[in-house]
C-alpha cells in the first residue's frame, strides 16, 4: 500500500500533484511519502506483536536521508548502520545511541572507536579479527562494547547474486561451524560483552523458506552455545523481506514473516532485533523524471530518453532490476518503448520493450518503488550532479536534499600549480 495515486487525471504523492513538484524543483527528483513510510513502519511493527519487546533497527543504507530517518525515529525505530557516516546520520536524526546496531565487514579502527565513544547499543562482529580489534580499542579507552557475532549460515537466499549475503562464498559473518569456538574465545575478552548472534542472508527475498532455514540454524547454535556455558541474551535476525516491484507481484506479507519468526524462535528466550530496510522504504518513494525526447530506431520500438539516468537510480543498470514506469498525466493511450537515460553507457537503460503509457517529449513520468537503494546509490557520473529529494506530508512537501549541481562538485577539485 502506498500513497501515490491518480487524482483528477494527475499522479499525486498524497495530496500533492507531482506536476507541482516538477515545476518548483525540476526533474529528476525523488519523492517520498511520509504517510507511506509511517504505514510501512507500523505494519512491520504490528507483524512482530507476538514477540516480547522486539528491537527494530531501520537499515540506514536503504535510505539514509535525514528526514526519512526522522520519520522512522518518531515511529520508535532505531538504526542498523554500516559506516561511521551512517552512524552520524542516525544520531543526527535523533535515534538513541542504545538503539543503534553497527554492522559491516570492514569497520575501521576509527569507526569502531566512534561507535564506542557514542555508546551504541550493539556491534555486529563479522570476524574473529574484528572482535579482537574492538576489544583492544575498548580496553585502551576504558569502554565496554555489547556485541553479537554475525554468522554466515550458508543458505541460498534465492535472490540476485549481488545482494545475497548468507552463502559460504559471501564475505559476511563467520562460518556457522566455527561460530561456537569464536564466540567463546571473544566472550573471554574483558572489554567486550558477547551477548548474541546476528544473521542477515540477503535482500529482496521473495520466499520465507531460506529465512526460516537460516533462523533454525541460529536457534541450534544458540542451544549449542548455552550448552557450552556461553551466555546468549540477544539475537538479531537482519532484514531482507522483498517488496513488489511490478504491479500484482506477490511477496511474503510482514504478518506471515512475523508468524514464522514467532514459531521458529518461541523457545529461544532472547530479545530479538530486526533490520528492515527495503520493506519500509521501497514503495514509499518514486523517482520523477521528464521525457527529453523520443527517438525512432529502425523498425523497433522507439527509445524514450528521460532526464533521469543510471547515476540517479542505479538498480536497473546494476541488478537488471524492474521499476514500474507510469505517466504523471496519462492520456489512456499505451505504447511499447525502450526507456533509457542520457548517460553514455548502454547500461543506462531502465527498460527494453516496455509496454507503458504513451509519452512524448516534455511529459512527466515516474519510476515506482524507488524509495530504497535509490537516491543513496546516486553518483555524479557524466558530471550530472546529485539528484534532489523531497518528502510529502498531506498537501505540503519539503525539499529534504538539495540538488547538488555539477559545478558544486567541481568546486571540490583542484588543478595543482605544477600543471599550470
Ligand atoms: C542491507 C542490510 C539490511 C537491510 O536489508 P533489506 O533487504 O533492505 O531489508 C539489514 N541488515 C544488514 C546487515 C544489511 O547489510
């Protein structure tokens, strides 16, 4: 469910016509809906209502915009961060340090120290080496760190290979069959408090089965750890729930996910944590774009060239991902077209042979389901500058990230004297 609908022939974000945003801000521009973000946050939380006081940490990497984080902080969400920059954002958005989990295989010395100084709630340790480094830094600075050990359960999440994270050959976590010994060794370190297990097997999962398999393995590990005398009070089950990118596509409902989790974890006797990203933000955002021109090509469908490109929305180029594409003021006529951006790469293609609303030069259109892994992956490739972001709330909206012009990016560059 989202709040992007046609009213009086014009696509609106909540009660704001998208034509108005295009006129005011220009295109391309991301539009997020506050009501949709809040709805998704509540649906996910309600789905976990059978559990005892679950901790929900929004995966900041899916949409790190400060205003988006503020909406979720107001909903009682904490944050799952994967860099010092994301940690700074979560704090700036008002998330409590104790509600922040720090994941990631490559946390640097400075990032570990930053987490310690801010007093974050939990470090998800991804290797034995990282655990010892954190312990040493904590001890040097007179701090203690609460930690979970991230395990790699060797489960195929059956998603795109670039967003699968729980197979043996992926870089994430420690192998399940070595987890118990590593946990026990790290638990012996004075300055870190090993309190649980974390798992996250991938993103855009369209089936609950791999998740259930992974969780069952975590349950068995927790039992083994306790049998060996280790203390386990927490388990972090990660994110990963998929969202429909095509109208009518079926995905597991949060309620089904919640019921599965409640069933699998009923004897664990731990506080559970979750790290949803896409399922909260994905369908709460669209990318608004304008058609630059339509270009005939031989006998095939025309190329509809839009002013958004792979630097603004990378998912189609990166993962071959599908985004529904719709006119802002549809005439009712349809066409088949290749939808492409202006960047000088063949990969800058949003869709081939797409059946869509008929569009001509100057028309506005949207790519749907762009609220997660959208603006955050933007680059300035082809010297295009960084895309703007807006947040709608009822009949008002605000620019929540300025467009950064190519000239502003160029201002950070220098030509050394010895070249002049
Ligand atoms: C990316 C990521 C998430 C969020 O994944 P979604 O599929 O967006 O829910 C959660 N936890 C970790 C560790 C991640 O890397």
